[in-house]
């Protein structure tokens, strides 16, 4: 299995109502210093991907897209649909971070 396939399996396993950070996924995929690799890999997902990419956020609990951008709003809305709300632009990791 390629590292990308491992990453995709991990993302698919994030439960609804939870989030994971780029660094968390990198560690779980066996690439502990490669949080940016996770972001680059997600950037190349097809638009019609069924992976719950919206459940991946940065270590500060923020959506990584520029705030107010269309992509930021899409991710925010998808998270809100799962009961994950932003407070002061952040998701409370202690409440919503996936513990695998």
C-alpha cells in the first residue's frame, strides 16, 4: 500500500462529528514530520471524491483555507452539518479531535 493509500484510509476512518489534524494524520500514516504532505495530497483529490476531507484541519483547530473564501465556507458548512462549530475561528480540539 502506498503512503497516499494509507492516508486515504485514515481520512475515511475519521468518524462523523470528529476532526483530525494534518500532523495527526501524518504520524498515523508513518510520516511524523510530514503534515504538509497531508495537505498537498488532499489538494490533489478529485472534486467528486467521497473522502471526508473537510474533517482535516490544522493543529490550531483552524480551517486552513483563507477565512471567508469559498473553500473555507464549504468546509465550515460541512463541519457545521456534523455538529462541529467554530468558536472565534477555531474548532475546540479537546471536544472534537478524533482519538484513534
